[in-house]
C-alpha cells in the first residue's frame, strides 16, 4: 500500500527524534567520561598526575547511587585541588612520618553487593583522596596507618586511585577501632625514634608551607607544631555551597581547634602523659590536651603557623561519628590554646 505524504513526513520526524536521542545519549556518556578523565589528569596534589582512575569501574559504582551525585562531587575536587597552594612544590628538606587512621566504610565486597549509602560513599572517597594527597606530599617520608587488617587488600582492589607506585611509603598497624591518642604516640617512639613525627585524623591533608619549617631548629629549640586548618578550598573559590560542612576559617577566627600535630621524637612520653592521652584521636579537645602536655610536661614551645602552613580538613560529605563530649577541661578551665600566626620559629 502506498504511503501518504503525511505518513512519510511523520516517519521522518520520528527518525529525526530517534537520531537526536541517540546523539544525546552518546553525548552524556562522553561528558561523564571527559569529566572523570579531566579529574584524573588535573586534580592531584603538587601538579602530579595520578597513576590511574579506572573510569569504567567508577562509572559502574556511581550508577548505583541515584542521580550520580558523586560525579559533581569529583568535579568539585578537580576545581579545588588546583587552588590549594601546592601546585608548585616538588621537593622538601623535611622528612615527616605521618601517623593516622583509615576508617573502612565500604569494601569492594560492599560495593559489589550494591549496599551503598550516598553520604558514607562520599565520606569513603574523602578518606581515599586524603591518603592519596598525603602520600604524594614531598615532605612526607612515610604514612603509618592504624586500620582494619583488610585495609591493604582494600587499597589494592579499589579503582579510584592507584597507590602502587607509592606503596613503599605506606605502613600498616592493625587495629579494628579508632586509635587512642596515647597509642599513636607510643607507636611513634617505639617505631620512629629520633624522627620528625606528625599525627592527624584521616580527613586531614597537608598543603603548601610545610617545606618552610626548619627540622634542625625543631630539634635544637624544642619546637612542636599544632596547626589549625584553613577553610575548605571550595570556599577559596567563593562558593561555600560546594562544601557547606566546613566553610569556617578557624585560623583567622580561632576557636581552639588544631588538626595537625608535629614534633621531633627525641624521647618517649612520660607514663603520666600517656595516661592523660587515653582517648580517641577525634575526641573534642583531644588536641588541646596534647598541647597542654607538650607545654607543661615536655617543656616544648608550641607554635600554630596556620597562616603559613596549609592544612585542609577534607570533610564535605556530612557523615560524622564523633561524640560531642569534650576532654580538654581541667577543673572547669579549657586548656591548650595556641592562636594562629605566621611564625615558624621562636626567633
């Protein structure tokens, strides 16, 4: 039967619509892959390219989350990591051993079974990214991680970033819970005597400025550093909506918080100090008790050069687990406060 002119035109119209939808579908996949590819090429600390981001695997994981919210989240990282004052640093004369933890919110098995929670998944990405940024830092000689026994397997199997080229810098201490401050410093003296040691939570990464610290002066002048974080880098881009969880400037508007603690381990902590630090590292006021013990029991000069050394709190996900109970009160008085400055020495 002959096709009418109207029917023929109608088929052409549907053909055009079909071609348009196909092009849109291809375009969407292209945009997603280009965005993830751009993230993999331009976002690492200090201008170095990460070894691998397996976009296919990432796509599969992201598709399990409604509306792919992590894609926009990763693109935020692409923006801010290029604004963290780290891009020009390639070397450092300071050899720091960082002691930290790594909460495992998701394992490859969890991802495979589809048991994803949007907020927790973002939080896991923050821990991965923080560890990756720190392990690349020129001033970091090694990272000692308190974590579940399966963490080495997890880091090897996940496909967000590739730690293989830098795995010699990672050391693992098996612990199935959050470490106490006392355990971290006991480990430091047992395993890292006569070294410069730092401790920080799993979501704290180091930016520029640390290379300006004189390690020899730390030793001879008995200087320790407890550094307050600066605002999340998304704030530096004048868009706090990219990270509503951490938009405050605690360096300029000091409220007693400190996030990165570094000293030269020339002797073990006295038993009384170790007993005083028997609380989790992320307890409110934990850093202030440490500062108090440094000042009063170890006779250290404590500086907070947060206006010179960039310390970033990588927490935009909204997932929080710590208690609101403070541990830094003695007879009702808050202790261990050191306001931010640009001083790197006692001179």
